[in-house]
C-alpha cells in the first residue's frame, strides 16, 4: 500500500508537536510504508539500559524535537564516545616514549618560576 508521503510527513510533524511527548509514539513509523521507515542500515541488537530520570526525559524531548528515535540519538552518542576513545588511545601511543614528570617536579618548577 503506497501513501502520499509528503502529506503524511506533514501530518506527522503536526502530531509530534501535540502528542509525541505525551504518548511517546512515533506516528510516522506507523503511517509510512515499511521501505521508508527503515532508517538504520546496519543490523541492530536490542539492549536494556538504566538511566537517570531527568536524562531520559531530556532524551525523549530531544527525540520529539528532532524527529529522531531515542535509539538513533543514543547510537550517535555512543559512536562519538568510542571515536573519542580511539583518538585518546592514539595520543597515548604517540606519547608513549616521552619521559615521565613527577607531580613533585611540576610543583617545584611552578614555585621556582614564581607561579605559585
């Protein structure tokens, strides 16, 4: 069954503004054909996470405002965090041969330079 997606998307956007935060349902996912609902291109795995109530409320509101699912937002955040970890590991590897400086030496240097 094909739908006029421009009309349905417009109706969905109007619905988000009034009902999405109250019902926590994505109406576009119900109305649009299956082909157009598939936004994730990779296989997914269902997981249960426990988060702070305020964070969950903010996440629901962001999902409603951006017309994205909570899963999409969480996946993007996890990807970003893992990419940052990868950059940190590369920096550690790059600096592995640098000499170590003790905290005591840093304090002495600061005192000798008159900064503390």
